[in-house]
């Protein structure tokens, strides 16, 4: 056990500048995305971890944001367009656009200087739909240093199953339709149709060539009916091992979709991964 444990110990209070938690906004296609930045104490510049929540966003991983801050990372949690009171309409495509926009925005000179951020060292970490978005965002942006997906939802693989199983399609229309209370401008049918239209372009396994030279962490969940590991985790791991993605790390935790009884193990695994590939400022 290290002398300073970011899961159980606050940093020294006399370090300046002090830690802070500013509310921030980012413009994405005219919508003001609302975020919370968790800034560590000290002059930095601090590496940045953007945390992407899932659908519809009940679990926002603020425990990870706080642990990351204590470990020396600036961590950001934000809401996508059309969710939780943010302007605009929700769609899978808007999630990808918003994630890309925010990852770019935190590295822009004025924002990075104001908040003591290291624009050259950025990681993207996502849960569920956020895991999908994290891998897609990193694949499209080679300047992202490292990426982690936790219980990632493989939209492309699920959509491929709709063609062979119309009942599966119907079930997802109903599942998505039952989660729309915090969202606006969409429907279960619209979300399923968007997945079908994207097709193979949203396959996580197909991203292996674009992630081959970067650190990638994949965490699956073994008691999870939402993203069961044999469907959403194992095929992605297999594809990344075959390509190969040279710095791939992968685990399956025996837990549910929210990792309800594995939050400490999740945080330790993530901090260990980032500490080796994106060490905090000292």
C-alpha cells in the first residue's frame, strides 16, 4: 500500500493553488454542454481525464472523478446534448460529436492555461455507452494518450443482430424507450434506426488498427444483463489481441452493470493503468 492512497487520503491542504471544482461549459453545435472539472492542488500542469457517462446517465462516476483528482489528475464529468437539462436533442451521433468536442476543448490553449492542464496528456474513460464513445473518440483522435472502456456497449455488434432477429430489435426499441425520462428529442425507434444506419462503422472490434499503438484498458462485467461479457467484452478483447493492440489490458469483474460492489477495485485498476501510461504531475 502506498504511503498516500488516493482512495482513502486527502492531499496535503497547504499545497497551492488549492484543489477546486469549477463548473464549466462547452459549446457543441450551439448547445452549451454542462460539466464539472475536478482540479487537483498544485501548479501542474495536470494530465486530463475526460469521463463519459452512459445511457441515459444515471451513473456519472463522480467517485472516479474524485479519486482521479486526489491522485493528481484533472477529471471532467459532463452531460451530452439533450440529456439532464442540456439543450439540444439526444442521439448516439450527438454523443460522439459532444465527446470529441469536449476532448478538443479541454486542450485548447486558453482553457488549458486557465485550469493548469497539460494539453499534451489526455485520457478518455467511459462506462457503458460512454465506453463505446471513449473507444470511438480515441480511435478518431490519435493525440489522445490512453483510453479505457468499462462495461462498454458495442452498438455495432448489437445492431448487426437486428437483421437476424427482429424480436431483438423490438426488445431494444422497448428498452431504450423506457429510459428516456432524462432525455429529449428522441425515441426508442429513432435510436435503434440510428444504430442500424451506422452498421459496421460503430463496431468496437473494428477499431483495433486505430488503437494498436496506444494503451487501452477494457473492463467487462460478469453479472451484467445490460452488456454481458460474451457479447460486448470478449469479442472486442479477442479482436484487439489478434490485431494486436500492443498495450491492451483487460479484465472481467464479477459484478453488475454499474459495478456496484466493485467501485474500489475499479478505481484502483484505473489508477494503476493511468499511473503507468499517463503519470500525474509531481
